[in-house]
C-alpha cells in the first residue's frame, strides 16, 4: 500500500513501485494510479485488478483498511516539504476543471494552513500517521521523503527495492530513474490519464521541483508556515522538515 498526503509524490512513487514489482520497462502503457486508488474505486473494482497490485490512498492512518494491520501488508509512505505541498496543491486546484480555484496563492495558503482542502490538515494527517505507526510496531513501513528521492533516485530506488524484496540490479534502477523522470512521465501519461487541464496537459505532472515554494511565499508567509511546522511537527521522530531548498 502506497500512502501519502496529496501532492507529496504519490504518483511518482506509484510508477516506481510498479516498475520494481513487475520488472518490465513499459508499465506506463497500461494504466494510471487512479485505477488502484482506494478512494476513487469500488471494492469490486479494486478486487478485480490483476495481481500484483499497487494500491494507494491519501487517507489518515485511522481510516486505513483493516487488512493493513492484520495481514502484514507492506506500506510505503512518502512525505514532502509542506511549503512545496501547498504550492503544488494550489496549482492543482487552479488547473483541475472540477475545482477551478480562482483565488490568489495567499488566499489559498490560508485555507491550506487551516486544513480546508481535500484530505484535511496536513499537520493532523502526519501526526495521525506517526501515532498509528508507533502504536503498531509490527507494521512493515518504509518512509521516505520527496526530497531524498529527488536528490538521489537510484539510491532511494535501491532502498525501496530492498524493502519490497524485488532485488533489482543497478542497471534496472537506473532505467527506472530515467523512465520515471518528470519529463518522461509527462509525455507518457498524456495517453493514459484522464486528469488533464483545459489544455489537455496532465495535471499531476507540473514542475516536480524541490523548493518551488520560494517563488510563491513572501517573507511573512514563510515565517508563519515555519512556525506552524515547528509547532505541529517539531517533535516528530519520523518526519524531518529541515529546509531542503534555497532560503
């Protein structure tokens, strides 16, 4: 099961995991992440998916399927710099034809900080997951950050492969890193995804850059967000939010 707060790299990791599990070089041609996303499908649709499946969701830990705890399923959890999450979510909601958000980024940021967006508060989401993981020490969980994956994808793919037990070699990991780069995925997914903007461009693949928040936050907004992160997640032993971008 792949889990994350929205806009934290779930699409990227889903593609990577499918490559690692299936061991082939053309997995992108078959389907997209939404087909195995629990919130968007019926139980019947999920059960009809061919094995091996890479299920995914954005739900709180307390809302996860019972099988997650009772059947020893492996969980991959990815998180991201919260300021970059806010920026990515803003662009998602302005480009998605379902939402058509027309406010400014500053206006949107206030909603984001208050948890008035899909999936609720990012702070409560991460707190709930940390509590759930610590309360269930037998869970098989692999946690990684978007920034670590961006910094050295081959290294992180190797660690992910070890966790999943797929034992892919270095050449295969290099291929996966190349095939799942943002530019590569944007081109490939144009043919299979239904999540596009008014120009027909895939919504889920915009910039994918680390530190794009500096182009959107003013000084006051940055200071406020940093204080919020320190207050809500400063004591976390699972999630680290030292600024991994330019200040």
